[in-house]
C-alpha cells in the first residue's frame, strides 16, 4: 500500500482531476446551527458535493480514473446520484482502486473546519450471497493540509462481506492529526464495519481538521477486488466552524455585607475581550449606567467564573446588566437581573444541603439546593 500511496501522490501532479457532468443548481451556502460537546458554535457549509449538485469549487470534484467508478443512481442520500466504485474482479485479482478527488480550497487560518460525508456499501454489481466488503477493502480519507503531502487521516474497512445502507443512523466523529495509526479507533484511525448485512455500521462520518489551515485538499481512496464489493459516497460537505463569542451559563446577583455581589459563569469563550457591568434603578440603561469593567479570559473551552462587588448602590430596587464585548468590538447583553436593596437586609452566609457554610464568593459554584441566610435571621431556600 505504501507504493500505491506514493504512486497516487505522483499521479496527482500529472493527471488532471476527471471532470464530472454534474450541474450546479445550488451555488449558495447552507447554514446550520449546532451545539457539540458543550461548546457553542455555528457551522457554515462553505463547499459541498452532493454528486448531482455541487458548490462552485467542488463542481470539479471527481474520480481520477473512472475505469470501474463513476456516478450511479441505484442509491443516494440526496436524489438521485452517488459516487461509487464497483468491483469487477473475482477476489483473487489485482486491487481495483480509484481516488475521488476534491479540489483545493483556500481557508481562513483563524477558523476551524470539518469534513462531513456519507458512506454505504451495496452489492448491485453481483447477486452472490458471498459479496460485500471484506477487511482488505477500505476507504481512506487522505488530506493535504496547506499544500503538503496527502496523509491518511481516517480509514473505513469492510468486514466479512459487510453491507450497510445510507439510512443507518450511526455517526463517527474523528480528529485529524497529520499521521496515520493503523489500529482501531479511537486510539487509532481505523473504523471497521460490522460483519455481514448491518444496520449498526455508521453511515455518517465527520473528520475534524487541524487548526491554522490556509488550504485543504481531500481525496477518498477506495479499493476493492471482487464483483459485489462496492463503496458508495454521497453528500460531502466542507464546514467552517465559528465559535460563538461566549456561551453564558449564569448571571446572578445578591446583596451581601460587602455590597451587591454579581456573579457570572461561562462554558466557553472565543475572542472575548471584557465585560461591562451596568446598574440602574429604572428599566432604562444609558452610557451613565456603566459602573465597572472586568477583563475576559479571551479564549477558553473550560468553565470560567467571574465576580464583581458593587458597594455604591441606591437603597432601592437595583437592576444590573452585563455587556460582553469581543476583541472586534461586537457585543452581547445579558440580563437585566434584580437585586432588592429596599431594606437593610443582606446575605451573611450561604449554607449547602450538607449544612456546611460556603462563602458568598462561591456563588458561581453552587448548584442544586442551598440556603441564603440574612442578617435579620431569616433564610431563603434557593434552587439552582
């Protein structure tokens, strides 16, 4: 396989990508919003190849050779075409191989990207019960980052005449790291299909690309060697990941002996610069409402906690707002929240469900049920 891989890199320099006959009816970007792994972000499809329709750049995607590969309508995710390689050998013949090649795309190195695609295994080229993909039949996702050499970043193999449809609901998310480890995922880079006909083998795959990319080109290397061994590929998407500036978890306030304690907590931050704290005794906030500024952590995928003490408030109902400002000047407003200062009453301690006293400064870390104990001896049960 090493020789074949080297041969493929040499061929790429001399053989133009086979132009397909797909029409470009969908040249606009698709937008979707998701939350993954607790990290708020938006996803934008910047290039796509649905086989029957493609974005402008991916319109030139195609098979390098096309001897036993092409576009077929027997099965598809989006109607009505897939790219597929169909085996024609007898199991002992030479390897039948081809690369489905995506052209180079220029990227923004400040963004993150992922490649999502759909894979299935059918047996339209042979009715034999022994047909299907074996362990020696595989599809490798080969990535050229920043104009470099193509590297195997993910491999999907067959298994004892494996077949599975596009309708399977399993999902694989894998991270590219610039090397290939020929062992089972997640430690390695190889995903093996379930043996035989399966509804459990994943049909949707996502490859998380490396950071700081200025360009990327991707090939799907497919190999078989027998009739009835078929790789089917559809709905390829190159997705740009835009982390939302801040994923706010909570913003709270309570009166304490030291002043009004404001506490807020974020699950993640991206390009965050600072926070304005605003106070008013009415429902209107103006530029004169700003009472303080707290620097932000900037970039983080971990929980971050902040506190601010206001000891110059009016003895009335005080409304607070939090304004989060990005390094590019964009901002988002959280609140308002209300702190009641109409009476000379304030929290002197917090008690958890174990009866243990915790400091008011740990408000961000409180969860479940706890009690606020006031200076007049009264208590308030809080659910958080």
